């Protein structure tokens, strides 16, 4: 009887011990599952966040590219370079003397660096003659005008190059020529 | 038995705490995402605004509200000081105007605009002025018998804007400003107005080229020497924004004129012809640039007329003109 009671007691204690260990195991399992689920969710969120950032970055680059393409047209209309005759502007024509003046001013004046940022703007004469000599206020025979030059120090920027044909009025010869305007941008 | 119950209790407590943390994390994520999306939309609207201005610069003369549409209603604030001018979208995205001179109200809550680009040319091209207005804004141009002919012929705002011409003798009948969003009344009459109106009011004295902005009972006076600047005053929301943009216009004038002065000196070196002497016009242009920077309007007007005459004389002698 006593032995039976002892066995029953032990069995009860064992059963309690067993169920206590089982509860611990279940808790641990729950913790593991929750932990893994949270990790997966976090991973998903991080990937989503990086996708968003990449999307915003791409949109920004598209915008910079569109702005750069606009510059191709609007720069040739600016009073600093456009040909004019008694105050009337000539569309898509660049004045050679103005180009020289603009180059000189853009080197000194911070205003133009703020306006145009990291760009290189060059005009090359193709007709009636080609001449690779860079024009300056003292040079007569030349064919390349460097209007604006501002290259970034770091080359992490992406370089874009656009070209467009332009008419060039050569002041000292009083004649019109055909040239190519090259704009390099860094975005 | 008690220990088994405790184990289950601990389990529930853990689940609850973990659940609260996860829920809090998700709520925070949702709020941050919404905030990010709002910022993204503000940036998109700002860029659409910039694109529309570029379209104007590239050749379009007018843009109505269908063509100048930002896609959603945003708050836009126009800011201007001596150094720079920029617009701010939803108090978040800002963008500089560059060398565009823009005359408009200071604050908008809208999705679209009516816009007009006008070349500022005083014998030579200086810059472009952009005039901007809310599509629902109404401009009332009040004239009287002495100014009717001048107003109806010369004060011709583009059709994209809501403009009404009102005869001063019938002002009580024709001036219907009730229920109008931010109306502007421009008196171009013999005498300054004495009416008390719940609207933006200004007076233009065409004979003396004078402007008077009437704001909260105060009068702010200014002169204009160019029609383009007069139109700028019409579209400006208040005197201070007009004044700031006018100063920027003069800074631009100074830069352009200094370039023409440099061109004159270059032509002097390149063109070897005794009858083509560019030194006089170069000197005048340098002075004009200096006076423009100092905002001395009277001297700017005088010198401007003078350099235009000098330029014509050069052309008359068969020399290449400076502008």
C-alpha cells in the first residue's frame, strides 16, 4: 500500500515535472517561431526600404536628365550667347564675341557656377571651316569656343554628353557658320 | 499543477509583449511610409512646376491650367530675398528659380496655374519675366473716360487669365468681387481710388509711370520704367514680393549689360576699322551695369536710352552692332 502510494506520488510528481518541461519547451518553440517571423518581416521591410530608395534615386536621375536636355535648348536662347540685331534675338544662333565674353565672365562670377553647376559647354565650328584652335580674345583664326567649364573633383558623378547643331555668327568676319554645341553634364 | 499553469501564463505574457512590440513597429512603419510618400509627391509636384517653367522658356508663350497641372493640390510658397528666389512645396521641397524672374502671389493652395512668359527687352534682350496666377483669380482692370483708350489698347493681358475690364462710372454694378478667390483690382484712372475694397488693390499712374500698392490701409509707392515691370506689378501679390523680384531683375540687367560691355571691348580688338570705335559704348554699358547694380532707376533709364542710340549709330556706320 505504502509502496503503491509512493509510486502514485512519484508518478504525479513525474507527471508534473514532465508537463513543466513540456511547457518550457512549448514556450521556447513559440519564442523561436516569433523570432524567425520577426526576422523575416524585418528582412522584407529592409528590402522594401532599399527598393523605395532606389526608386527615388532613379526618379531624381530622370529629372536631372530632363533638366539637362532642356538646357540644350534654353542655353542657346539666353541673352549671354544668343545672336541679336538691334535687340531682336536670332533663335539657335550663337554670337562668337558673346561666347568669348561669357567664358570670361563665367570664370569670375559665382552666379554662373550656381546657375549651371557641373557642366562643360563647348561650341565647335564645322562650316565654312574647321579649326581646332581654341578661341580667345586675342586669337583671330580659331574654331572652338569654350563657353563654360566646371568639372567636378570627384568622378562618382555620371557623365552625359549631348550635341546639337547651331548657327554661329563670326563677328570679325561678319559671316554665319554652322557649328556644333556640346554640353557635358555631370549628375 | 501550479507550475504548469504558470508556464502557460508566462507564454501568454510573452506573446502579448511580443505582439505589442510588433504592432508598434508596424504602426511606426506605416506612419513613416505615409510621410515618405507625401514627401515624394511634394517633390514630384515641385518638379512638375519646374518642368512647366522650362516649357515656357523653351517656346510656349502661355500655359493655361490644363497645361500647367501639377497633378495634385499642393501648398506652394514663393520666397524671395536679395540672394535668391525659390518656391517651397508643402513646406518640404524647395527649388530655386535660377535666372527666371517670376511675379506672382506669395502663397498658393492649388494644383494648376495660368502662366505667361514675356521678354524683358529694353533695346536688348535682358531676361524673361514669368507671370503666374491661380486659375480662379480674377483681375479687374478699372479705367475711366480719360484712360479708356490707353487701357483697352495697351493693357492687354493674355486670354488664359480671368480679366475683366470695368468702367469706373459703372463700378458698383460691374465690380462683382464677392465669392471671388483673392481678386485683384487695378485702377488705371485719372485719380487714385478712395474705395475700401476687400481685395488686393493697386493704382497705376501711366502718365508718370508710377505704381501704388494699397495694402491694409497703407500705400507703397514705386516707379516703373518698363511695361514688363508694370505687368509684373499687376501679377505680384504684394509690394514686397514685387520689389524683391524687381531688384533681382536689376541684378540680371547688370550682369547682361556687363557682358555686352565686354563684347564691345572684344569687338574693339577684333574689328580694325577706324569708323568702328566701340570704346564709347563700352564705357556707357559699364556705367549702366553699375547703376543697375545700385538700383538707380533714373540713371538706368537715361543710360539705357543712350546706349540704344549709340548702338544704332554704330549700325548706321556699317559696323557690327553690340546688341
